[in-house]
C-alpha cells in the first residue's frame, strides 16, 4: 500500500505531513479512508445525496482545457459538495506549470466554507504557499515528489 502525503501551506513550519501515524490534527492522512468521487466519471448526481457538507466522501471537481468535466449543474451547485473537495486541473497534472490559482479562487467564491485541495502543477514550496494564499487547505502531490522537486 502506498503512503499518502498531504502538504499544508505554512510560512513558518515544515509542512509535509507523513503517513497517518505521524500526523497531528488537522491532517487528512489521519482520517479514516474516504471515497473520492471524480466529477469526470460521475454520471448520477444522486450518488452525492446526503454527502453535501459531510465528511464521508471527497469530491474531485475535474477540469480540462478550461472546461468542467462532469454534470454541468455540479460545477455551480456548491450546496451539493461535501466538506472536502479537490480542485483538479488535469492539464496541469505532471506539467510543473504551477497550481491553478484562478480555479481555486473561483471555487472558493462559490463556497466559502469547507476545504479545497489543489491538484495539478505543484513544483515548489512557493507553489504550496501560493495555493494556500488562494484558499487551498492543502495540495495533492505526486510528480514533485517523484522528480525530487519537493522532498519529505
């Protein structure tokens, strides 16, 4: 089983949080396993019934080429979103082009409460901090860890 690492923006501390046994609250890795539902594969909005504002699932709001992938009404119906969402810009995944700050800001305007996690393009500590300044509770990392741009 692979380990999950969550990076939370912070100007003062080392903030790459290790697997669950070493996390302090709040830490996504310390929570029970949750289903992540990707909007690009979501065909039935009823799968989200009862999830609005809740913690049982995480919703990935997926975007590519500036377009939302998934049921159109889901992109603008923030009241249907669970407490945690992922702002996934598929064009930026593995690109090292930086986080999509405009997407984060747009989603934060649609819903001020809850947690938004940035996904795609993170290449440095500065990107993590920029995502945090734009309203992200944390970022999902993959390529930056694999290529050594960011280390534990």
